[in-house]
C-alpha cells in the first residue's frame, strides 16, 4: 500500500504544510517505512545519520549526554514530527540520540 494512503494524516504535517498536494503524495510514497516493535535507537549521538525521519505513529525520545555524562531528555517527538533533518542536510554527526518507543512507525 502506498504511504500516502496508509498514512493520510501525514499530508497535514508542518514539514509539508505549504507544498502542493501532488508533491506531498510523491514525497510520502518515496519514503521508506520502518516499524519499531520494541524500543529502538534510530540515531546515536555523535554517529552518522542516513536521512531524516518523519514519525507516522508513536513517539521518539530525543536525549543528549552532557559533558558530565548525564543523559538529558530534550524532546519527546510525536506523530507528524520530523527529526534528523539538520544532520542529514549538514552531514554532521548526530547531536542527540533518538530512541523510538515500542510500536512506532
């Protein structure tokens, strides 16, 4: 099934808001789908990224380890949000670790 049909709510996400509908459909249909049944580290602080992520369902905890070694949650991303885009565009290492909650797509 095409992603634009499988996840129609993503047509209204902020990242796609001002784009033509035909572009939104093509964009979503070109995206790869990754389902995380268990907690899954998607991006690792200091590591490379292989693209940006758009959350269709579920949530992703974004944490950062400070210089003292403490892990701090800086954001809980939910469906419709994007993460990893800055690193994907800049080709810089990941600024934070992003861990998908169980049952996140």
